[in-house]
C-alpha cells in the first residue's frame, strides 16, 4: 500500500508514542488505545477498555456468524476480543505494517489466529468486493480518515444488505470548533486532521444510504479517562523536566506534542467543544 504524507505521519505517531501507551494503557495486556467506557460494571481502567468493546458489540448486535471489518484496528485488540468472546471472523486493517505484525502475534497468543486476519489497508479505499462484511467497526480510528464521508461511502459499499456500521469516537459539537486553538493543539498532537460533528456524520451516513441511524452522546462514560489523561500531562511534565536536568534523552517532538494533547483534550471537553459519541446505522 502506498502511504500518503498524512498516513506516514499517523504511522510515525503510533510508532513514536508506543512506549507511552505501554505505560499509560498497559498496551501489551489491554491491546487497546482508546478512552474506554466507565459505567456501574467497571472498577478499573483495563475493565473500561473491555467494556467499550461490549458496548459497541451490543450496539451493532454482532453475533457469531457475522463477518466483521475492524477499520483502524491498531494492534488488534477489538478484533481479538470479538474473536475470543463471540467466535466470529474479523478482518483488521491498519496503515501500519508494524501493527499488523504485532496484531498477528497477539492473536497467536490468544489462540484465535484462525478467526482473525490483519492487513495493511486504507479503510477509505479497501478494494474488498462489494457486500463483503456484516459489520464495519471503528473504535477511535475513523477520526483519522482523510475524508470521513469517503470512509462512510466505502463502508456502505462493502457491507452486505442488513449490515451495520458502528463508530465510537470524538466529535466536535460544532464543525467550526476544529479551528479552536486548544482543539488544534489536541488534534495536531495526536495527528488527527479534523473531527466531524455528529450532525454532519449522520447526514453523510444517510446520504450514503444508511437507515436507522442512531447517535448517542456517551461523554459521561469517558470523562474519567479524559481526567486521567489530564493528570498524566502534569506527571509527564515533571518527568521531562527531570530528563532535562539529568541530561538524558529529552523526548522527541512527537512525544512532547502527544503529552500536550492530554491537557487540551480535557480542556476542550470541559468547555463543551467536543463530546464522545457512539453512532450506528444499517444498510437496507
């Protein structure tokens, strides 16, 4: 796959911040990099990550016989979760060849290598045949699409009749909020080009042909993780200050911007500039 410059920036971001996510997300065990979902069933951050999988799985009514595309699968956490807990077949796609290797390794460790298939593919232009999947799943990955409407059209094409698109992600409450200086600090730090608003995303889904489109603001269930990231920002500042004083590795530009983004995502949510939402739609 030929990567664009924007795609290369995304791949470099995840490569450059891998150690941070291993520390803050326990990546080697959680296999996830997202906000999680905190409700009465959750007592810890690792549990919140698994709970988000459950919430998305229930929202899309995924069953064992379904074939799922995990669009922007990262190191394969959601794909492996679905394979382990439902026994369904999942294809996970990511821009990063390194993540493909990691995801395959984790699938082998979990004993579901026969149910999952990981590939390096752009989810806006997949080249899968029409009507290939029962579900297209995007957990905090569709924000990286070059063009979110293009992704929606591609998802509609590759879904079977009756297939569902389910997306959990951040959304600006007004599209113009993408230009807010704090939001830009956050998005630039995480190499996200822009966020959609729920209204625009819903209209794109309906325009592509999706029906029964339902959006739910679930910000209250991710607020704990937003605050958690803000605390990590201040701890990281102390850590980087110590590294400067000790004349050790001072951290890369990618790492520093990633940490700054921790603070600005929290400020933006407090100001109501963005929210976290779950959207589902069906192909007739």
